[in-house]
């Protein structure tokens, strides 16, 4: 007995996680462009795909939008590929400074 899968699902299985992420990326970008998606989540997808410049651009956008996902930036392994980049380090430092400030 064989399982019937929709063609799109078979493509994800064949491409694995990266295949799934590649197919999610345009959807995430479209949602972001409409003001409905998270720049932080988009940055994570880009980082996981090795698209470092795009990941940094969306992380900067997440900072500008003050997205709550940034609270987890230093602990999120999705961004490990960026840890040696000076732009990432600046972003992480800014986020850390904001978190360490006493709240009024």
C-alpha cells in the first residue's frame, strides 16, 4: 500500500528541510512586504539557508520594528552562521543593551 502525497509535499520530502525553507522564503517575504510577517523569522530562514546578507538585512529590520523575537537572538542557534559577522555583533550588542536597561 502506497501513501498518496500532494506533489508539493513530495518536493519538500525530496529537498529536506532546506527545500522546505526555500519554498517558505518567498511566502515569508510576501507576508513581510504586506506588513504581516516577522522580519526576525525571515532573518532566521535566510540564515538557515546561508543567505547571510539577507539575514542581516532582515535582522536590522526586526530591530527597527522592535520585534519581540529579538529577545532570543543570542540564544537562537538559527543565527550561529552569523556570529562572526560584525553587523550581527552590533545588532546583538544593541539588543543586549536594551535588555539590560532598567525599566521605568
